[in-house]
């Protein structure tokens, strides 16, 4: 398959095929957690054709925000089929309090940043009733019930139609971004909300909070490097922050216009910066601009995380637009798709947390591993030739599932961090065994 072929048809397939059932699919299993019994290590992968994984982390939108009108199955029907938009639930016409969703266009996204602290999100989730996002709590707001128009998110919906979408992927902990991001690094609870920031480059250019550096903690990146794989985190604005004597001036195209988040690099969005071995380590911490250079030089790491600067990662409020975020994601995907890496790279596009927006599907019970409550659904897209074409996975997943997959694919054994990576589901429900060359466990 040519490098551009797996990307070019996405928008043409935005309407997708009708619902179809695959008898070989096993996507109805719940999250495996210690309360139900340890999943145990997945079988050794054998020979996987996936040589590189690129994880693009956007911010603060629920599944219903972007796919609530793409999916067409009746709300609450839990379709068992997997092929196309007829196999995932549409958002209800109103939330449980009777509020009709507002249109989440660029203007609405730029104007309203819902409260997404843990206390607020748990109050809105209301023990799974999902009925206090618009009214009934001090942080409720009718604008929290919102769905983006199809034209605005056509690229994401087109990718869902062509590749694979998870409709049961939940933020691993109710609350703000940093606490959720930590699960990408260590697959377990570290702190709540944005309680701490790393003591790193740029820490003084964001809102004040306690700085912390963790020593002697093993992350998924450590395991990969120790196993002979390569790893890098590409953060937009990182080099500008390094080069500035003080906080760098806001880029001309940042609507907020001030030398702080969301216009500049925010180290609290980079979970590996909290750990001493990665703290501003140039071997692993890179500016996003370096990604294209590394791809051109044949130096794409085995595992790469990508984080866009705030006004390009879709975080609501502060003048941030969804369209700017989508264009930024598309640029990264194009960089890979138009390179020799296209045929051996799996791209995952995921959102760190739901941002306090309404979603109609109740989260699973709190994790028995660390006792922390799950938050709302967020989208996960698997892109490239390894994704099951036009597929909707119903397996319950979270950020630790990405870690489990990385362990399986590159290390040959899962659960090595001893956190949720030992018990959550793997990503096999999204991946095509014929293309991967081996069956990836669910």
C-alpha cells in the first residue's frame, strides 16, 4: 500500500457503510479489573508488523461531542455489530434533564471551558445517571451538553469510517488533564486534577501550582528503552520555551494573545516530564518541529507521543478552535502517511479527558487497582493499515490500554508496570490480524 493510500479515502467514506456483524469479533467484554480477576499477561506477540506507534493526545472532548451525531444506533441499545456508524449509539436528542445539545462550533468551543475538576465531573456523572451536566450542580451549564457539526469534525468522522473507532474508551480518572495524562506514563494513579506540575522548562509560565519531580519510578518509556527500543515525546512550543529568557511571547496566531497557556508550551501536559530521568532530557524531549526532521532522516522512534500547544489541541475556552486542532492532527498524520514509515506505523489519536462535557454512557466502576473513579468516554481512533477498516470496537478501554499494547507489541509481556496495565484490555479489538501478522489480544 502506498504511503498516501491509507489516508486519502477518509473523507470520501465519512458516511460509512451500514451496520454489519462480524462473528469473529469479541468486543463485548467489560473492563478487566482486579475485582473481576487479573487478566494476566497477554501471550507473547510473535511477529508483529507494527514497528512504530505514534500517539497523538488532544484535549477535553467526549465521544458524544464528536461522534454523537455520526453514530446512528438508538441510545442505550448497545449494538453488538461493529461495522460502521449504525453500530455505535447516537447521542440522545436531549440529556436526562431535557436539555437539547447546543452546536459545538469553533465559536462555542472558543467561548466556553466547562469546569472539569474531579469534584465537578463526579457530581455531573452522578453515580452513572449522567444527569447533572446541564443543571443540578454548581458547575452545571447547558453549554456542557454540546455536539460538533459534522462539517467541522468531518476529518475525524472520515477516519472513523475508514479505520477503527473505540466507543467504550474512558478517561482513566475523573478530573483534569494532568491526572489523566499520568496513566500514559505509569498506568496508575499519581495525583488528582492538575494538583502538581513538573519542575521543568516552562513551569513558571503557567498557572502557579506545586512543582514535583519523581525519582526512582519506572515508566513505560523506561521499559521500552531498556528493551532496546527508542522513545520520544514531541511537544509543540517546547523549543521556543527553551530558547526564551523569560516566557516567550504568544505566537501571532494564538487567539488568547498572552505569554502563557494556551499560547505556549505547558509542561504539565507531558507526563514524562514529572520523572527525573526524562526531565528536559534532550534524548527524549523534543519540539514537535523535530518530528518531520526525524521522519525525513529515517529516525522515527519506536514509540512517539505528540502534544500540540494549547490553542491547537482543541481545549475549550481561551479562543481555541476545534478546526485549528484538527488541522494540527492532520499535519502530523500526513507527515507519517507520506513517508516510508506509513506501512509499519500505527497512529492512535486520543483525547486526554472529556473536559466536563456531557456524554450519555455511564463510566465503569472505580478501578480496583488504584481505587480511582473513571470519567466520561473520550474518542480513540486507530489509523493506518493495521486498523480494522470501518470498525467500531465496543471493548472498554482507557489510557492504560495503550500502555498494555506497547508492552505487548515491543516487550513481549504485559503488566510490567504493575498498575492498570496488568488488568485492562489490550487494543486488539481495533486491529486487523491480517495486517498486523498476528492476533493482538482484546
